[in-house]
């Protein structure tokens, strides 16, 4: 049986207003509305395709002359995961029922993780840093903080690039250990901590001394300053091992059991497992779309998912013009995607959280738009969904499969 193509494009961080629970769980986000503020303050906006597909309908109000389209097929969704997170947003889209992670300091787990590693045959050593760039908190004695060196090739420590306690990093040199080895260390760490992510990664042409020189302390946490270490410069590979994420029940694996291949592009290829399909990571918006467009023109059946990461980067930079520019590029490319579609092919355009550049430089807890294109389908509102997984459940339904989490809205599209 031939099913056709189901495509999900995630415009990373394009929120459409604070969720109702923001006042309780994220009060700093109550005024957030990424899209509205872009439309109010952005210059040279060219969202013609997105507006035609129902972007203003999903927002719920007309801003600066941008009008709703009465023929649009659209909806919106709350986030079921705690906070607003790219990693957990994508896991949720593809069928994970989110578990609330906890904040952990690596120092509180170093003993048991070191014992686990030694039991597994690894050689470990504790390495400290004399500097604390952020001072000390909660009475933590910075002089007692240490990273854990593993086989003189990798370090385990706190992630210093996100909010304190949210992630633990395994940072290594691929000149000294391969990516599979880094992942194995990460899986041992994952079993002992409740942080949202254990991030295992490395790069080439990085010496052990480069890693040591990048050790930093910040507010009582200790880790490798990843950009300073040089791991991003050449041959960078990464895996995000999430808390409570069972990849066996996620969409790519469920579809594989039906004989359907999944194709992942952009950041989603870095953060979602797809061992039986295609992974095409990348950051540049046009390049990521062009890779998917090449496949869409040649492949007649499969699940395709693309993440537009540069919009989220623009949010972090609090750069409205950059955000608008990346959306302008995505808008043009989405029109090209539509041209590759035929028959009963379905396209969903959505987001994973907010990142309002007018609020702060961090993610914001916002509802997200759901825009749908199917040839001949017009004038439907699928309502406010309660989890991003409804999109994944709809894709599974399209291919005659079922996810254990999420409710399909395919029946509304017939």
C-alpha cells in the first residue's frame, strides 16, 4: 500500500502567547508572545505563505494589517512538557509523554557515577579548577568541586551554557575516544541523574590539555566551557539523552515497524533517534530546506521532519530583525515544499515553544501554532490541542500506525 508523504516543519521557538499556566509556573513569561511582537516590531516582513496557511488565524488577532485567511486550516497547541525546551519539545512532537526532570549538581553524583564507571572498566580521575567565574552559592565550597576525567579522553561535569542544574555534559576528544565511546559514558551517567538532558559530544583536533584548559566553575557548578574547548570547530557530533525518553515508542521507530522510513533535517536530526532512517543535521535555514526539498522531489513515501533552528538562535540573541529574516527564508522554502506535494500528502507547520526576543534571551512558555496544508482542504479549525504529540499521533495515523501518547486529528482533515 502506498501512503504518500507526511511532513512536519518546526519553526523553532515561534510561540503565539503565554500558556494559561505561565503565571503559576513561569511568571516571567506572562507577557510573552513571540509572533505578535515580531509582527509589531519587525521590519521587512514577508510571511505570505505562512499567513495564507493561517498564521494570523492561529495567533488569534490581526496585527499591523496582517489578516486572517478564512480558508486556512489551522489550530494551536499547549506544551505538555515542563517549561519550554527544544529537546523535550521535539521528543513530545514525536510521541513522548514528558516527565518532569529535576535539577541536579554533578558534584552530588560524582561518587556514584565514578563507581559505576570503574565497575564498567573505565579509568577515572578527579580534576578541579581553581577559578570560579560566577562565585559560590548555597554554601558550596568551590575548592571541593571536581570534574571526572574518563580514560584521559573525556570529562563529565555540569553544563555551563544553560540554566544551572538542567543538564550534565560528557565532553570528549575524538582524537582520543570515538563517538560510540562517548555515548556509552553518557548512558552510564543517564542512569544516575534526573536532569532533563545528558549531553554527550566531542570534536576532532582537540587535545586533552585543551579540555583541561576549558574547565570553569560558575555559581558552584563545574564543567567544560564547550566553545572554549574547541570541540565545536571540527567533526562535532552530539547526542542528547533525555530524561524518561523511550525512543522505542516514538514515531520513527513505530513507523519503521510498518516499513515506513523517517527523514530528519536540521536540529531534529541531532536530538531525535532515527537509526533506521536518514539524519541530516544542519543549522543554515536555506541549506537545511534544500536538503529536504531534494529528497521530497525524489521520494514518494515517508515521514519528513525539519527544524528551523536559526529562529531560536535569533530569539536567544534578542535580535528581531534576524528572527524575521530567517522566517522570511523559511516562508519561501515552505512554498517550494508545497509544490512537491500531491494527492493526500499532508504538511504540518508548528513550533516547539516560544523565545520572545522582547522579553529575555531564554525560552518562553507559549502556545504554538499548527498550520496544515493538504491539497483541496480548506476552512478548518482543529482547536487548541493539549500536547504537541497530537501532531506525531496524526502522522502515525496517516501511515496506519498508532502512538501510545497523543491524539490524532487526522479525522478532521478528511
